[in-house]
DNA sequence: AATTCAATTCATCATATGATGACATATTGA
DNA sequence: TCAATATGTCATCATATGATGAATTGAATT
């Protein structure tokens, strides 16, 4: 077994059995990409506040903007991204556009993450 | 009631009751920040693959790098970030550094997101 | 039709971030 | 001590991204 210039790890696993077992369980690249995109959307404070607000009920852009102290353009851009990934529903009522969470899983993600953060904060 | 140049929404809510109810339930800014940071860490495909691999068992940097086809420097940098937010545990065994998920909530986030994505993909 | 206002789109800018290579560190064994 | 190897750190670069203001669209009211 020839050794490469950069060491054994280039051609051989240290723990072959563990690697093979784990490799077989990895999600497909497509699924990972969509998951990462979803997490990424929740990974901005402003956008996360929008999502959290909507997890308690639908709101129009105008009220979201005022309540969060964020410009309407910014709110609108964030909602466009969230809509693109189907994280929010859209409803038009006259001049107003109402948004709400599209999916119980989204609220579930917030809840799970909140638990993690609280557990982390109390542990430190 | 004076109207501002930019309209009523600057000084008044459209749905005052809904806004007040929702505003009272918003998480604190600090908690939101940590949550966003956590989501953001999961919001990169490479890092998410690292986390998903670790959700099935601990691995060393070397095996992670080979298994995922990602440079060791990149893996190391990602693990440093994950360690900073305490998403992973660190264990040293001789020359090797083994990492594992720190928290069941992390695996829970992956599972919840996976369910969401699968539901979304089958719906479309 | 004209006006008003909420919402959206677009271009721009400053900043954040992931990948990479060079270099440093740490541990094992000769 | 010296060599080999796995890991970590740092600087750099290209790219991605959030905030903002100007311009536009769409709907209701007069």
C-alpha cells in the first residue's frame, strides 16, 4: 500500500468500519442542499424574528415592519426569500399582504432550537 | 393623529391587537441571536454534511475529510466553528481528534428539517 | 382618471463567509 | 532529539448576502 505525500488518510480510512456504516446513512446531496438552504434562511436574526413572529399568527408586511423595527423593503425581501423556499404562505387582502407559516415543521424547528439554546445557556 | 411622510404604518399598527399579542411572545434579542447563529452553522452544505455524519457516530478529522471529499483544513475550520457554538464534542486520542454531536437537540433539528424537506419534495 | 398607500423590485454598497495554501503545533515512535 | 503525521491557525481571495433608497406595481378611494 503506497503512502501518498499527504499521508495515509488520503488513501485509507483510519476507522474503515465506522466510516462505511456512516457513509451508507448519509442523505443525498440534493436533500442536504435543500436542508442547508432551509437552515440558512433561519440563520439570519432579522429573518428569524420574522419567522418567529409569524409562528404566533399571520401578519401583514406593514405590521411586521413596525413591530420589528425593520424597514419595509428589508421585510419584503426576507419574505420573498422565505416564500421562495415555501416557508411562508401568502394572502392578499386589499392593499395588504398577509404572511403566515407554511408548515408545522418550521415551528417545530424553532421550538427545538429554542430548547437547545436554553439548555446551553443554563448549562454555562 | 399626524400622518408621517411614509404612511400610517410608521406610527400605527394595522392590526393592533394581533401585534400586541404576538409582540409579547417574542423571544429576547439575545436568544434570537444565538438561535440564528445555530441555524446559520447548519446552513452550509459542507458543514451540514459534517454534522449529519457525526449524528451517526463519532469520527476523526481525517476520516471526515476523506469520506466527504473535503480538504482537512476546511473540515477543521468547520469543526472549530461548531465547537465554538458547542454543537460538537471533542476528544483527543493520540494524534487523532474525534468529534461527536454535543446535544440530542442537534440531531432533532436535522430530523425535523429532513421531515420538512421530504414533505415539501413529495408535495411538489 | 387621479391620488394615496402598501408592497415589490432593482441596483448598489458594505460586510460576512467559505475554500485554500502556508505555516505552526502536538503527538507518536525511532 | 529527530522525523512523520494529524490537526490547528492564519492570511488571502473570491463570492454571497443583508440593508438601503429609488423607482415601479397593484389596489382602494375619491
